[in-house]
C-alpha cells in the first residue's frame, strides 16, 4: 500500500539536517520550529491561525472543545438531551470518539454514495427532527482527500443560526472546494499528520486551523492543561503539545506537498485509464452489479487522493486474491461507526444508514503514494482483471 522508503530517500539529508537543528537548539516542545510550522500550515490552509498538537484525534477534540461544543471537562454522555454534533458513520473512529470526549453526543447522518462524504440532505433531516434542537455543530469528514459539499453545509449553517461547522480534514491537507482550501471552509478544522497521511510526520502529530481568534486562543490553552499563564489553570485541558522534531519534519515536507498531491491526482487519472482500458468498468458504471466503480470527483472539488478507493464486486474475495499475489490493499472502513461495539449505547441498529453500510462491504483502497510506478499500477489492475476473469 505504501513504501515510505522511497520518499525518505529523496528527503533524507534535508530531514536529518532539520532534526539536527532541533537537537542543537535543545528546544524540544512548542519550540521555534513549532511556531514556524503553525504559521506556514495556516497560510497553506487559508486560515489565520494554526495550533499544533499531538495527534489528529487530539486536533478534533481541541477544535470541538475550543469552539465551546459540549463540556470539555466532563466525561462524555449518550443522553438524548446532551449537546450533539452531526457527523458521518463512514469514517475513522476518532470522528465519533472526539465528540464524546468533548462531552457531546454524536448523531449520525448517511453519506452521499458517490463521494462517500456526509450527505447534506441527510444532515438537514436530522436538523429538522426533534433531535435537531440539541445539535450544536456539524462535522463533515473530507474522506479519502476530497472535500465534503461545504457549499451545502454553509447553507444549512445560514438556515440554523448558531450552528458551527467543524471540518474533519484529517485526510485532506491541500484539498480545496471551489478553490478554497480545506481548513478554512468552516469555523475550525482538524488535521492529522499520521505517517500514512499525504503530509506525514515521523510519528503522531496534528493541527487545528481557524480564523476565529477566540477559538485559537482557547485551543492553545486546552492543549497545555488549560494554562494561559504557566501553572495558572483556567480550565481542565489536556497535554497535547506538538514537539519540535515533528514540526521540523513537517516543515520540510510541507514545501513538497503541492507537487506530491499533483502526482497523486495524476496517478488516480492513470488508474482510471487502466481500469477503463481493461474492460472492468466505464464512466457510466455506478453500481457493482455492472462492474468496478471508480472514484467520483465532484467538479467543485480538487481532491488530493489520500486514498484511491474503488467499489468492487465480491470485495473480500478480491482482497484475498490480491494478498495472495503480495499486492497491498485496505478497507476504509469495514464497520460503520453506528455499528461499532464501543458506540452501542447510542442506540443505532443495522439498516439505519444503508449507504454507509453498503459502502462498508464494497470499498477497497488500492496502492497510492506519489512514488508509485506505472508498472506497479499496471500490475494491480492486471491482477484485478485476472480475478474477475
């Protein structure tokens, strides 16, 4: 699925020099490299502020808590009267757990079957239901590196005064919607720099972006135990600081990211062409009953293809076949969040979100990273064709 060594070979000396500079400075936590990365990443996202933290999961919690959603100093509740955040059931677990950690209740809405992103129409149904009175925010996830329909969500926000938009942009650094970067499309946004991400650290790291100075100030306080002055705690926060070595690595990679994201789009187009020429699909195929369904790009979006995800007939058998040939693949995600055992107290059941559940049994992510070679893509598509033959 990924070969980290190819990228590292290109950047090795530049990264080692950046790490050495941190070691020479002996400033390891929230040092000058962190401040420099925060400023550069906020600029890249079109936001006024960037707040580095320990992980993408922490970034989601910080964005929610700093925006005043839920009660950041209490344990989460599943009470139907608790403050609520509407999000997608087809995402990584942190999309829901961060809401609970902030002291709010996740309410799920179904996805758009073409983009796999949260459906604005499904969210509108929630907002107009009895549960809508408790909803404080909507948290779209820019899944697989394509922005959710932020135009429609902005319209919902205008129709519901006080509603906040928090972007789960963990997979979307560099993606845009109508030319506006992810990270500046809502009231706040959260990014992950886990090693598999397009912009990746040498471990865990995350970032909150916002143009709201009050949210930015509170996020900085919450990431350091609720301190605005050393050893004076205004509220209960957490220890979620970005270390200087991770910031130094990220600053090096940030300079290359636009080109890497362009290469990913080129690779996705090449996959599309290989699949179509193989006879496995065509642009008209929208159901696995007719063949392999290729990723759909909304014309308003510029995706970064964090993942290249197809819908595949007999998905599990296909994946077993690819594994037998030592071809990597992954399922993002095999169990929708509303059916996860840890979230059973939310009261959802099978059939509640049919599009998310259908995606969970059909999606398959194929190898995707900037250094992927044409012959390797040809090998992947040829193997899939052989399986269906």
